[in-house]
């Protein structure tokens, strides 16, 4: 099976100048940085979305073309580069999957100049004109999961651990409200810089506060590194962990987990056990047909990018985009190298 064609480099597209015969879809995905391990999944699913758009006649009768820029670098660099690239005609639409500090900087740089669709779970608050967020807010994503864990796992004493930027701070504010309403308490909170770092102080914090549970708002490789050290410290079998950023790539990198105490509340899971998502399964089948059996996994971030490309195409045609339906709250346990979804955590 021939390999599908990948996205074009954004600077290559910029150097050739605007192309009136195609619609260039800028794809800002983390090719470097803590989320880079999710990039192959995101690039593949964006490619699938463009293939399907083109098979249906393209965008306004013109074929769509993906151009990629690295959103895994610092927010200022990404925003400055995206602004310059757009001015040079490198892309006509922008679909972004990256951290929320990059999102805020990109929003300030390109809002009003180009339609911009931001796809992962977001930090909440207002958006600028021309910016569309299709992910869940911190409250939408975490409330049902936290409430379920308090009621079903007796998780009453929580430590909130995250990276020190926009999204984790918003998650912690939302979680504090939800936990107080559920009769639980936040016994400690810590925000750390990007980079794995030395987890000793964080592990000591969990031990010292006698926590029952930890809410993790670390992302990508930082989340993987912390979970590995959590296991080495012997905390994994007695302290519940919940993450709003753990997806299949992260679980694979972690080596799986069989403790029954690692949970995720991402909006989609490739391995939904007793609550099968037919749309997810169909997407996996089309992805495998396009990219072969060794294709990267369809993770939640990649599914968001797929949806984002389809939404951006509708915006470019002046159509009211068919936004992905609000998926019900989801909670899953890590089960080896897969996720076992818990059906309807908000209603159990």
C-alpha cells in the first residue's frame, strides 16, 4: 500500500506565493515539545479529512491542501511565524491543536485575518471574532468525572498538579468548585514549568497531604514522565489519578496501566469497551484503510483535528459549519494498553 501524501511545509508554500487554484489549510500541530508524540496521529487524521473533503468536490470547487507549521514551540514564536506565513499566502484557513498559551497568542495574531479553528479541550473564557473552539471547557470535561470518582472511589482528598500555563490554571479553578460541591476538598495544588523535571517534591506533596486522588493537568511527555515516577514510588495502587490530557499515545508511552486507579476524561477513546462509539469505530476503519494497519492510533487530539478540518472547510464555503455534537461526559479507566470506558459517569 503506498504511503499517503503528508502535508506540505508551510515555508515551502509561502515561498511559492498564493495559489488561487487550491485552498490551503494551515495545520498548527506540535511537531516538537511535550505534545510532539501525538503529532503523527494528528497529521494522519488531518490528511484523512482533506481526502474526504476533496472527494466531495473540495472547498468551493477547489482542492484543499494541508500545510503544516510547528505549534510545539513557544507561544510568541508560533504566533509571529503564523502571522508572517499568512501574510505570504502560505494558508487560507488555520486549524490548531496545541497548548492554550499558544492558542491565546495565535488568536491575538490572526483573529479577523483568517478563520481559525482550535480543536482540543480549551481553557474557557471569551474568544475573538473569527475564532471557533470545538473542544470542551474545563467544567464540561471534568465535572462529571470528578463527581463520579468522589462518589464511587471515595476520592475525598485531592491534590491538583499541572503545568503553569492557561489551561491547567482554568482546570484547577473548575475542579475546586466541583469538588467542593461534591463534598470533597483540595488539600494541595502545585503548578510546575514545562519539562519533566524532578518529580520528588510533587510525590512528597501527595504523601504529606495523605491524598486519596490526584488531578493531573500535565500534558504529553511531561504527563508520561510523572506517571512513570508515580508508579516507581508505589503510589499508583492506592491513589486515584484523573487526567484531562491522557490519550492513547500517552498510555502507550507509559507502558499501560493495570492498577484500575488511572482514569482519563478525554472526549474520545479508541477502545471504548461497554459504550461503543460507532462514529469513532467508523473513523478508525477509514483511517486504517487510508494509512494501513500500522497507522498511528486515532486518539482524542487527532479526532479533534479531523473535526476541525471539516469545520474549517465549511467556514471557507460560507456555510454554517456542522460542529461536532457535544459529546456526553466521558470517563475511562486505563486497562493495560487500552481504555475501558465507564458508561455515563454523570448518571451513575
